[in-house]
């Protein structure tokens, strides 16, 4: 386990508790954090030297949860040393780096997994099932809100810090890549580090995805809304129990009408709350990584999944520099 800050702390806890996994190292430059976490997670070793992990021939896998700028080098060294790798989001900060890591992992037959946590959330899995089975109908648009007051970052803006979660979910649910990206944002607290961002993705089938992220907002919000032609769904991750609500609402177009009011009819039906056993998504994600190591399977959020998200983020940066001008990723149909 490399990097034992806030999220690395949670990862270390999970790997120390999951049966069949042995937490051999905690690695961080902060010795105080290592000593503090050592009591709880009981690793075999703590170290401030990353080379200790690379040189251990018995070590099978390395979990990386450092700051984003360090991900590329740490991943590359780990893969070249013959280790399977899990790396937190953002995967890397450039698509070319992502492609290089994917190639190294394939050349050395290593598992490479990116920490797109929400793809392992039971509610998102349920939504994926509903979309694939056409329960929601044709997906018109998906929008997400990931807002809070703090924590303010200095090494990455709100888009790179927050949006990988929502971008990965939208791409996962729709099962396709966007044709073009546009983004607007502002840096109010630190020059050059945007605190609030609005990102829009368009898709071939005319579906849209919209992502609003901010660490300068009075509301703590973690919500995804899906509007389909048959039903609509809202996933509120801050709800303690009723995280998913399905709205039997929509607009029906009549072929037999005398007026516009008859042509377009609104439908208001029931609101249902499906029962979903949630558990801790991070534990599910960690168990998935361990399973991929044992069985040599390809992770759901593999390197290519990470690459797709990084390509969207790069396009969003280019659009931001051009004041929201859409950036074409591929030709639409």
C-alpha cells in the first residue's frame, strides 16, 4: 500500500481486513502516518522507501493512492518490477502515459486496475442492469452533481479531483464514448486551479452527460440523475437507506391529436425504491482487484477504462482553455 493519506488509509484498512489478503507493506514519506496506521492495519513492514517494494520478489501487487502527479512513475516502476497494480483516480494526467502503462501491463501480463469506485457501487450496478434491459427506455441524458465546501486542492483542479468518478459512471452506464466535450469553469481561490467546473458530453445516439463538480459550494451533494424515455432514476449517495428512486414519469407523444396539448402528454406515475444490499463499495472494489490477481482476470475498471476517462479530462482542459468551445473526440453518426 503506497500512500496512506485519507483515501489510502481506507484502502489499507480494507486490505488488512479482507480474508485471504496479506498486507505486507505500508509505504509513505510521512513516518508519522505510517506509525499511526501501523497500529490499526498491522502490516508486516512499514517503509518510506518505495524500492523496498520493488525489490521484494514475493510481493504480488502494489496499491497506489498517492497524489495524481506521482501515479505514472510509480505505476510504471511497479509494472516493470512484475507487480500487479491498482491505482487510484485520476489514473494518470496524460493519455499518452495511460497508453504506455497499458502496453507495459500487457507486455508483462500484469493486472492493471484503476480506482473508479462508483463502477462497483451496488446502486450503479442496478442502474446498469435497468438500462441494459431497457427498463428506463432510451436514455436522454444523465447529469451528476459532486459538490462540497472543501477540501481545496493545490495539485489538481476540481475537475481532475472529483469528476473521474462521474465520468467513469456515465461512460459505464451508457456503454459508449462521447463524440465531443465542452467545459467551463472558474478559479476563485487559487489562480489556475479551478474550484468549480461544468462539463458536458455528447454521444452518438443524442444522449448527453453533464457533470457539475465544485469544492466551493454550500451543499454537500453526491447525486446522479438519469432521464429515460420510459422512466427516470435518481441515485443519491448521501441518502442513508433510500439511495435509489425510480420515477414513473415521462412525456408521451400522441399520434391522434387535435391540439398541441393533446400531442404532448405528461405522465405522472409512482415513485418506487428498489431494495438494494449496498455494503461498502470500496470493499467490493478491493475484493474485485484481489479476484483479478488470483484468477488473472481483466478488471472492470482496467487501464482502457482509465484511458477513456483521461481522454475526456484532457478534452475538457482544452475546451476550458478555449472558453467552452466543444472538442471533437470522434465523428458522430
